[in-house]
């Protein structure tokens, strides 16, 4: 049986939950993971982009305290406004609290900032130096911004979420040129899409994700379970790749 580690999961109230679905408590999320036979999950708080990142991150830490199979993914802001601790202190705090992945939500509808070097550059450089995986939803960035991040911060593992099956003509050139680009599989479920990526680029580029509670987990699980690839490749996509990235954070 595959050891699934969900790379893309939300915990907490949402202002507009899809079909009314949300995990109000860690216990509710834990039950959903158990029902789907998902061993672990990397979890972020919607409150961190719908209200305030620092508050959302603190709520997340408290919610996950008794759930060691759920791992925090903090939402961060660029340092200029001083809404978060100075970068050395922030990275130290993250390491102390075992925060090994982060998410940025730069769109105007969310945290509203620029990913350009004049704004987010110091934060991105600090994350790259620490090799902390950065999650970005494709709905919030342009492909030009993605390409620039990959080029400018080559040691920064960049994980795109919200990627659909129709985007290979964007993904393939970037995968060909950059080793630090990863995609979660929650929406990347085209016909033989996983098989094609594994054949051309290897099995290290994909991370199993469900996007719960927005999506139910069954389709994402089935896409990996029944993919026409080796058992070793399935194991990496199901959880091995994410575990490797999280373990590498702060290693330098």
C-alpha cells in the first residue's frame, strides 16, 4: 500500500467554503485523512490569507499541536512592512516550530504584494538559502513570474498548486530548464499526464496533493495508485518527494 503524504490541504474556517466544505478542527481533518488512508498532510490556514498571516499561522500551530502527522505550512509576507519578525528571527522561529514549508499568497484578492525583487526579494533569497519549499497557487501568479523565480532562486524548491491538465506547454519548457520546479497532482489529472512526466522528466517532479476540502481526495489517490509507472515512482510521488524536500529544509 502506498504511503500518501498530502502536500496541499487546508485547515480552518473559510469565508466562502466550496459547497460548504471546510475542516473547522484538526480532528475533522484527521478523520478525513484517516478515511482516505492518507498518512500525513502538509497543512495551511485559510485565515492566513483571508485575515492575517501571523494570526493564521499561530492558529495553525495551536490546532496541529496534538496531531504529529499534520505538518504546518506557514503563509508569509515580504519584510518591508514589519508585519512579521525580521528574516533571521523569522527563519529561526520557523525552524524551532518545525515549519519546513511556506506559502505565499501575493494576489490582490489575498495578501496583495509583488513577487518582484524590490518587494519579496529578501524573503525569497532567505528561503532559497535555507532550501525551504515555497508553495504558490497558479491562480495568483503569471507564468513569467514563475519563470523568473525559478531562474533567480535556483536553490528554492518551488511547488505550484492549482495546476490543471491543460498546461503542459507551459510546464514542459520550465521543467526542461529548471530542476527546482514541482507540481502538486490535485488538479493535474490529464490523460496519461503523470506517465508522460515520469517518462520525460522523472518521478521527482510531482507531489501528491488533494486540495482538501475544496476537492475530495479520491481522484488524486486514484491517479497515483493506478498510474502506469513503477511502484518506486508511485512511492516517490505519493509521499517520498515531499518528505525529501521537507527533510532538506535548513540542512545547509
